[in-house]
C-alpha cells in the first residue's frame, strides 16, 4: 500500500471515530468499554487495510469489524461475573437533575432491555443514519429482517416508556425540541 493510499485511509478512519464511538456505546453500554472497542476496531481496520476496497462504504466495513469484535469479546467474557447487583455502579452514578436527563436515562434503560438484534438494528437506522440496506449488510441479514427488527424495537420502546406521543418526552437545550423522524418514517 503506497503512502498516498495509507494517508487517505487514515483520514477516512479518523472521520468515522464519532460514529464508531456512538455505535460502540450502544453495544457495550459503558464508555470505557466503548473506547476500547473503538480502539480495537481501528487497530484491526488498520492491520487489514489491504482488504479494504477503495470506493466501498468504509463506515459499513468498520461497523462490521466493530460488531464482530464486540460479539467475540462478549463470548469470551460471558463467564465473568462483575458487580452482579449493580451496587458499585449505582454508587458511582449521580442522579440527573433535569427531566430530559431522566427521560434519556429511562430510554437508555429500556433500549438496553431490547433484544440485541432489535437494539442493534434500531441504533444503526435511527442513531447512526444507515439505510436499511446498509444495516442489513452490516448485520448479515435481509433488508426485510432489519425493517421488522426496527419496527418491533420502536413498538416495544413506546410500550415500555408508556408513551402516546413524542411530546411526553422532556426537552432540554441539549436536545432538539422537534427532532427529525428516524430514517424510514
């Protein structure tokens, strides 16, 4: 690989770090683990740079690497038991003092309770901005399967949060008053 291609790939990888971190947070639920997952993904991508085809979707390639890395690590760590009751983590958390933060905490709690395939599909489509086709490619399934997972995830979140409209969710200066609908709506 010549220097010009390596420099271009480096720029492409650096540009994807915010998206990678967001996806890593949704997978791991922990910022430290998310940072480690992003680093592992970037290291694997760099080590396998020769397998990346110029002109293809680098984000899909990186998300696939991240997803595979996460599930490999998950399988290895399934036997580990740490803070089962969550007592240590609860002592480290400061309760939010604004309604929007509480709403977001509720949302995150319920998002984490979704089945992994539904949560992953919803994050890829709703938060990461992938098309259904790109998300299907990343997950290795049919487009219809992704659409079904997203639909089931949305319905389950609405049910768990006991919402009838988006107006019931608190607002905050950090969050848009009228967010754009999720892709595909």
